[in-house]
C-alpha cells in the first residue's frame, strides 16, 4: 500500500531454546547485510527467549516480540505473562488473538480487544489476528466473520502506530494451503474498508499483514497483492534462510 512500510514478522510459536538463537542471529545479520531498509522485520519468540533474543537483535534492525499477553499488569495469574513483562524483557510488539489462542483457550473477541489495550498500556504495538475457518469459508461467511472480528477485537482507539491487523485464514495456517491472490485481495480490501468505517481515514495507513503458509516460493505473489502490507510467518520463520527469502520479496 502506498506510504506504508511493509513488515515481515515471524511467529516462532512454541519452538525454540537457546540452541535456536543462532538462527535468530542469522536473521538479524541478514537484515544488517543490506536487505531493503524500507522493510521492517520482527520475530515473536517464546517468552523464555525474549531477553536473549532482544539482546542479540539489538545490534540489528530486527525487533523482538511476544506471542500473547494477559490483560492485567500483574497479579495472581499463575503461568501468565503481562504486556509489561514482555516490554521489560525487550519486546516491541505482541501478537494478540492468534487463532491457536482463540481455539485452544477459548479466547473471544472481547478478550483479544482487551489484550490489545493491555499492549498499549505497556507501550507495545499489538498485532491483532483475525481469520475465518475452512467451514466458515465453505459456507460463504468469510467476509462476515472478518467484519465481526474487526468489530469485536480491534479497539476504537487503534492507530497505525499502535496496531497492526494480521489476516490469517485458519485453514492456511501450517497446512501449506494458501488462498488465491484474488481471495487475499478480496479479504484485505474488505478489512481495509471495515477498518476505515471503524477508525476513519487513518485506517489507510494501518498495516494489514497476510499470514498462512507464507514461504519464499509464494512470497512475491502473496505480498504483491493490493492492501497486503507484509506477512506474519510461522513455520518459515524458524529457518533464517526461509525468513530472509520471504523478506526478499520486497527487493
Ligand atoms: C501463524 O501461525 O501465524 C502462521 C502464519 O503459521 P504458518 O506460516 O506456519 O502457516
């Protein structure tokens, strides 16, 4: 989209120990070594790696992020991690409302919305994920589902500086299946239109990422679609060569 700096964001999910930091080092060095400076890069690592990851990436243009946060700042929530803790550990961004969190933990739109606000309270940018299931797409409900998720998951105070929307059709995540370029164009245009209704003209500058089985071989096609302002990359972000290969779509 004209005037928007694209973002290539990785999501390591529940993958990675100290031994994986070498891949992260290679990702950081890859962006140092001359990938398009106009492209922003981020890797959302497991919280256990965040301190080490942000230290390694601090010498590179690549940022470190978290994958989820609690809505509260602190308290009796065993096993949970607040946005403030992610910020303290070196995160600049946090993913909220990933379909795996929505499905595995029964997270609903209102909670995702509260998590985005929690991210801002801590000074993080929220990457708000939305996307339809295969069943919803087959029934012709994909665009309606996106409308509902935007209405419920994106706070009214979202701005291009504090929020990024990621369109991730659930059936494309980790499956090797991808929508056609025409389907991606339709979904992203729909998302842009709903964001504009909700937020006004600033929505023209908000980044809308595509996510779901992005890899080097399909990145040029998917990331070249109108209203696609970058990618959220799961599996292919675990290998530096793949992640850098995707970012090269912008060269
Ligand atoms: C994701 O889970 O955010 C994702 C896009 O996964 P993958 O790239 O592995 O499909």
